[in-house]
């Protein structure tokens, strides 16, 4: 199954609403076509914070 994987640091955690937050890491210039970034909503209680290093895995399952 097709899969993409990369590691990055969380730039900031946005408070979306009472149920979820959004972890964000973005290329600040958008000039690097090879840069990968993410915005991922997670349920509250995840314990991630800005500066944490994470691995993002996207995998097709169907």
C-alpha cells in the first residue's frame, strides 16, 4: 500500500474548540518545493506541545 513518512517539529498547537486541537508545522517561506508540512486535528488530551518532534505517516488502507 502507498505510504509517505517524514519527521518534523511541531511549530504550534492551535485550540480549535472544546473537543480538539490542531498540531501545525508549516514551511514558513513556501519556497522549498521539497518541504513537507502538516496541520492535524487531534482530540484534546493529546499532550503534544510546540517543539515536540513527531513522525507523520500517511498510508492508504483500502
